[in-house]
């Protein structure tokens, strides 16, 4: 079986991977229950997706419809 980090990366859950690495580095992963850990990781991923959606909306081009000119 692949290590957890590889599985999360292959699923494109990059923020979840970063948060997991931070928990491992600070040795906090052992302080959390399974439910608490999953809740933290899922919240991070949800926040990232909402932010990505918002950024995509902000960066979309805006098309202005103007009335046709009289000469044509």
C-alpha cells in the first residue's frame, strides 16, 4: 500500500497533504482522534476549493454588450 502522502497527492488533495505534513512535523497527529483529524483535513480541502472557485469567478473575463453603432 502506498504511503498516505502519495495517496493524497495522487487524488489531487494538495492542501490536505500540506496540512497532514504540518501535523506530522509538529507531532500533533497522535493527539487527534480519527474524527478530529479527518474533520481538520476535510475543512482545509473545502476551504481551498471555495477559494479556487472564488478566484476563478473573479478572474473570468467580463464581456460588455454594446448597442450596434449607427453606421453599420
